């Protein structure tokens, strides 16, 4: 090959490779971050959100921005995830905010409250009603910047060794129930227990707890609760839609190039949708398998639902009276919820009610 032809061909090759590489990767720094999850790897939906985010960030930057993911306990225990982010041990985490109400009850409002917003309403409040901005203003106190990172949808009410028909049946019950909902259950005489996902089965099997809730059929089947508790109650009125979040150290977030901030936001947005899509797709068949294995489905009685609703109002009023952050954000959520329920009543509820009545009619 002549020298001029060789140089021309080589130049074309360089140009082609420059075009092929993502534009974002040509001028931005190489970063290696660590992300700790509050979930075990066995829960491929909840834990998998971290891997999904990391995958798309790496691919979009030609591996210049890599996020290494760690399951609960590999760096810190599940309920220390935000501490690790706030103090800079890791750059970010993936968790449920209500695990950290011991620091401040306002953390519950990132995730879920009894008789609160469902998943679509939460996304609307976060994205188009200033919710995420309000929470991030609060999060500055703990050196945290939060982005929505998944939703379970409405959860199940949990697994019980005995039938629960009245409020008296709840009294004295040692119930593994997450975060804020335990405050409401406590008013009904229950003894709430905070137990990490991977530790629930042995506690239920040994009788350390009498009942447990986690998420829904797909995850609950994986965790094996049906083997040690017979009755499966619904709905999980304390979690009409549980939002998970990615929390990023505020200093690390501020130091990111704008392109990387945008990329993390976009990747988290996809992950937010992907988590609920997986739960919605996988729960129906898991529920069928659980029932086939002998699980007894039971609805919470209206008596229990009404008592729990009343107790939840008391909890919100009591906390709002002493915690300005909680009061401000809760009042925003409550007003938004009431408007959303009006809209749901007109369209969503009417449609779904008809479809439920006509299920199986072709």
C-alpha cells in the first residue's frame, strides 16, 4: 500500500473509532464509585436495581464511570447504608428511606406511609409536585442527595401463623413490619420488629416473631415464608406504593460533571420504572404458585382497616406537632393524595373495577 493511501486509511480508522466511542466518554474523567445496597442478592428485583443502574452508567460512558455494587452486609449492614454514604465510606447506596426513621421520622416520607400514596401517585408527587426537591432539602442535613430508584407497588399484608380477624387478634403479636408502619401497629397493641430481609425466615421459623411482611408474592416466595406461616393477608395498607431511593453523598454529587449528574438521573429513572415492571410482571404467577402450595389468602377485615386508618392519622398528627420537616412534607403528600384519589375514583377505579368483574370473559 502506498504511504498516502495508508495514511488516508489510518485516518479514516481513527475517525471511525472516535465516532464509535460514546461522545460523553471522550472528555470526561474516569470514576470508580461504590454502592452499598440494603438488600440481599437473592432478591433480584430490589437488589437488582443497583446492578441495573451501574450497567447503564458504565455502558453510556464506555466504562469511564463505573459503579461497583455490594449487597447488604458486604460493606455495612442494611440499616447503616445511609450512614456509609453520609460519612463518605461509599459514594452512594440503594435502600428504603423508612429504615432510618430512628434518625428522623421524615425519612418515612421518602418511601411509604400507612394509607399514603400509591406508586404512580408517588412518582407524580416526586417529579411534578416538588416532592423530590423538598426531600432533598431535608436530606442536606445528612449529606444525602436522593433520586427515586424503584417501587414495589402496593404490597401484601404479610404472613401470619394464625387468622387475624379483629383488633384483639393483633394485640401482643410480634410482627416484623418495616419502619413507619410499626408506629401505627403499635397503637393497635402489636409489638413491631425491625428485621432485615435476609433474617426474617429464621426468625419466623424459630418463633422469635409471630408474623412478618416483606413485599409481595414474588419476593415472599423466594424467601420461603409460606413454609412457616399459613395465612397470607392483603392489602399492605401501610405500603400502597413503596419507593426505593438511590442516595448519593452530596459532596460527591456536587463534584460530578453535569453530564454524569444527568446520566445518573436518567439511569435511575429507567431503574425506577424497571423495578415495578418486574414486580407487576412476576407477582401474579408467584401468587398462583403460593396458593397451589397451600397458602391461605385472607383480606384484612374492615374492622382492622378502620382501626389502623384512625391510628395512622393519630401518628401523623403527633409527629407533625413536634417535627417541622415531617409536617411540611406530610401536608404536601396528604393534600396531593386527596386530589389524586378524586381522579382515581373517576377513571382508574371505575375501569379496574369493571375489568375485575369481567376477568376471564374474553
